[in-house]
């Protein structure tokens, strides 16, 4: 899960992880269209991704599609977010 992954540093991190074969959950709090665009770029790299419009501090966010999270990268306001693991 990469927070703030719809643009800038978060996008770069998500694409870097995907280029290494990671499945990436692309999270944004405001622009699901941009997040879906990043997922398309991830899929073009040969792996899987999914876009989420959510505040990761909200415990209702669940990433269960792949059986859990291997890592969480907070690239947007990391001090504000709760740890999910």
C-alpha cells in the first residue's frame, strides 16, 4: 500500500515497487482518476494494482484482495496516518 500514490513521489514509489514485481495498492484521499491511471501504468509493467480512495487513518480501509499487506509506504503526511499492520 502506497499512500499519496496518485502523483509525485508516491506515484514514483508505486511504479518503482511495481517494476520489481510487487502488487501495489494505490491510495489517494482526493483523486481516484489519477490513482486509476497509476494502476494502468502498474499493469503495463506486468504486475497487478488496485486504486483506493480512502483516508488510511480510517480503520475501515481494508486491502484484503491479496491476503494482506506486505508493506505500507506513507508518502503523504506520514506523521498523521495510523499504522495499519
